[in-house]
C-alpha cells in the first residue's frame, strides 16, 4: 500500500513538473510573439482606420461639374401592339458627389410587335371578306423631355480588366416631364436607379433601369407603363 502511494505521489509530481514546464514554454512563446517587432509593425500597417480612409478617397472629382452623355434604351411593356426603343441625350450638373440635377431627352423608334403584325396582317387579308374586321387604334410615342434629380448614396472602386482602378456610384433618380405621342402631349413620370462608372477624370458611363409612365390618347386615354434598360457613354466637363 505504501509503495502504491509512493508511486502515485511520484506520478503527480512528475505531471505537475511537466505542466509547469509546458506553461512556462507557452508563456515564453506568447511573450516572444508579442515582442516580435516585425509582426507588430505589419499589424500597425493594416490599421482599419487607414484602410477606411483609402476607400473613402474619391479619385474622380464631381464637385460643380457637368456631364453630357448619349444613351440607348431597350423598352419593355407599354402598348402590346408596339415595340419601342429609345435614343437620347442627358445633361447632368453634379452639385457634389452625392447629388446632381439634370435634363433628359429621348427620341423613340416604333415598330409593330409580333402580335401587332398578326392583327394587322389578318385585317388586311380579310377586309374584303369580312367588313367587320377592325384593327386596334395606336398612339405611337415620339419623344420625351424630363427634368431629373439624382442621389448617389453608395460609392466604391473596381478593377477594370486589370488595366486600372475605376470609381463607381450606385444611384437613385426621379424625374417629371412631357411625352409627345402621335396624337398629343401627356404628363410623364420617371423613376429608377443604376450604376455610374467614372472611367477617367473626363469619361463616364452609366447602366440604368427605370420606370416611366404616361397616358396616351386612345379612347379616353390609357396609362402606359414602361421599364427601360439603358446604357450610356459620356464626358465630364
């Protein structure tokens, strides 16, 4: 019994000594890590505050500057018998990097949609046989002119094909104006958003999705709703 007790005490002392040695080694390693000047130097170089300051630095100045661009738009919705696209111009005055006001002009090209062609072809082929055949009344849009205001709440930078770093802003816009159709003028509303790419100090591009509404002059008037996808290229002055 005494021999067993002695062995047990010897085992406890051995383990205690080993643990003390391991603890001292671990403390020494941690102290060595903390004293490593190279590691501390690199850690200070990766200061979060300094990184935030770099991201917030805008490379393209848009304070009190004009932007002029041309754009092309593919339009979805509206009159089911028409396919419409737009070609336009845009003038923006950037008050600061967060706000701009502007004017937009769109000229529309119209063609019969597949359904429109079917209906008109059927009417042309059966007009002599069935005098009651009718065709739908159309009021093609000609152009629109808007005043707009744009807000740029989100900003960032991106690697452009490994050729350089480009600045971009995500924006929201709203506008009010007039749309001219074949049969008259109508009040028109505009709302949307997109991304502005500031390629250089003097070149800009935009990708935009917007909603547009106006009333045509068919019957008592129909509400026409469009969703337009636009790409533009312009200059900063």
